C-alpha cells in the first residue's frame, strides 16, 4: 500500500502523548484561513511512500517512543483523505506494539467500512472542532461543520478515546457564546479525555507567501494569556481537563 505524504517529524511532542513519529499526509478539503500547512492542501503534491517504509522509519525511534509513552500520529493535511493507507499503516504499527493516534478534522464525506477499520486500529483520536456556528465555519473554514460534528457523535457512540482540539483565533473563535456551544456539545461525551486549546500563531504565513497566496489573517495577533485563561475557564465548566 502506497500513500502520499508531505513529510514526517521524528520526535514530535505536541501531537499526542509522549514522543511521537508524526506523518503529515498530503491533501485536505478544508480551507482554514489560519492553516500553517498550506502546502499540504493539494492531494497530488508530496511524495509517495509505502507502509513498510514508514513503519521501518518509525521503528528507528522506537526507544524514544517507548520510554515516553509515545507512538505514531497521522496528521496532515487530512489523514482521512487516504483511508486505506492510514488503516494499513496503523495496523502494521499496532502489530509492532506501537501506539497509534489519528489527528483529524473529522470531515468524513462518506462513512464506509474502511473508516471503522481505521478506528479499530486507532488508540487515540485527536479531533479538531474548528467552530460550532455553521455559518461562520463555512466562511472561516470553507465547508460546513456538519460532517465533523456527526463524526464526533460517532466517536462517542463507539467509545473511541478522544482528545478535542480547538484553535483560538482572536476575532473568530474567541467568542464566549461559541465557546459555551462547544462546551454544551461535548459535556456528556464520556469518551473525551481532554480538551486542548491551541493558541493561534502565524508560523505558516511564509508558506502562503512562498506559494504566491495572500495570507488571510496577516493582521491578526496571537491571543493573550488572559484570553486563553478566560476560554479555558469557560470550558472547564463542561470538562474538567482543559489544557493549553
């Protein structure tokens, strides 16, 4: 089985528990204004690799992963755009005793058998809920949030261990009403272990410019600590494990 990847990171520490081997897959259907991996959108870009090649590469960092409680993470782009490849990669990793984590936006256009096969081989899902108001999600992300929210509900239904991620972008996702909506949505989901609030940054701006695109949020500054504390306080009313 071959897949298209943008790159991999050998010792990541922010995309799942412990030290992780992170694979950034090529292709994404969302068009997030704050995307810091703009060069992963094109599904025809990147380089082709096999499952065996990736597993062999990951195994070379096994000592660091095992010692830290880490493993591998499939990110992107959007990993679920290459479902058969992710399924086979995760199955091969688990056969080697390696923890698997799926970092996804949950935009599943058609829930086929292979999606369930991926989840059966997934130890942890990190689900990015970008905005709870659908009309803003359309403008800000480029698509409806309906499929992502349906996917979140499905993860709860099957009891899939999940971390929720939410990027805080001043003027877009720091609205208190929207944060309360997020809290209400997740409050009864007992499969959610943690909520991670991610402060917006502009580290990917140069990629947009290098590709000849205007960066939409060039005048937006990262959120203050006071803003992050306020949002964490609101969400803590609904989930007692909110981190940033």
